[in-house]
C-alpha cells in the first residue's frame, strides 16, 4: 500500500509540473489568448494534482513514520514557499498580459471583465516583462530539492 501512496504522490507532482510547462513566449494575439485560456483551464488540474501530491505525501509520511525527521518538514516548507512564489509571480506578470490582450483578469479588486486589447507594442512590452522560463526553472529547481530530500533523507 505504501508504494501506491508514493506513486500517487509522484503522479500528483508530475501533474502539477505539467501546468507550469505550458508557458512559452508567443507574439500572435489569438495564440496568446488561447495559451492563457488553456493555462486558466488547466488550473483545476494543477490544484487537484497539488492536493493529490500533498495528501499522498502526508499519508506516506505517516505510514513511513517520517514526521520525526527534519527532511520531511523541510520539504513541506519548500513546497509552501514554491506555492506562494508561483502565485505571486503569476499575479505580477500574467495579470497584466491577460488585461493587455483583452481577457478577463483578476486584480486586487477581484475579477475584472475583459477590456479592449492594447496596442501590439504594449502587448509586446508586458510579455517581455515576464519570464516564464524563470518560473519553470525555479519551480523545477525547488522540486529537485524536494526530490533530493525525499530520496536521500539527509536529516
């Protein structure tokens, strides 16, 4: 049973990372909108995968009696830091892109309706201000740290 729980835990992590891998630079307005809509549509998969990963990880931690060791607590801290960091990055960079291309977006006031698209140069500027590879690279690095903690249990 423990192996199945660990399997679900890793499967959840892969599903969560799949969502972040959807990001790439694009110039055509209709393709940008489609990618942002696809990313938005994939959020339930990302959240479900995150819940599966955390739930199965906690169950595996209990089954393996790992909560008396520091590595599992460090892994939980890293996943929480990654979660909040990804939300911050997505809000800071993808909200202006959604607004610029004429899609509904969320700001501090809540959900906002779509507005007419900005000019091509303004859209290009907000896209240039984002760095999806940074998000993917940092996320991959943090997942690698968590994987290292899980595999080697250093403390």
